[in-house]
């Protein structure tokens, strides 16, 4: 996504956008995607895991803390990867990105 939007980043940089504004653009887009994916995956995973764990003699109860922890891990990993790519694109020379087709 960052590679596809290099021209947009270049134009925003020429018009005076800061690195934090570029990070915010990508952060909110990926934030929405992560939230939608979690809202779809969490109930499905909870139902499937409860069904699977019911077959064992000793099993644990899946609590909301487990899902919150998984969401936190996903957000941290996504923030690191998205942040790295976005910072690299935002610090690049905007003239090079606008010249290339």
C-alpha cells in the first residue's frame, strides 16, 4: 500500500505535510482494517475454540483477556511494520517519487 501511494506521499510532502501526518494517514487506514478483521475473527475463533476444547477432559475457559491480548499483539506488530514502511516513504525525497511513473 505504501509503494502504491508513493506519488500521493510525494505530493503531500511538497505541499508541506509532515511525517506525522503521513503516518496518521496510513495508521487510520490500517487501524480500520485491523478492527474489522478482529470483529469478524474474534467471535468465529471463540466459537470454534470452545467447540474444540469441549472434547478434552481438561480444558480452559476462553476469557475476554485472551482476545484482548491477541488484539494488542496484532496492533503492536502492525504498528511496527506499518510505521517502518511509512517513515521510510515519508522521509524519501519527494522529487524522486514524483518523477517516476
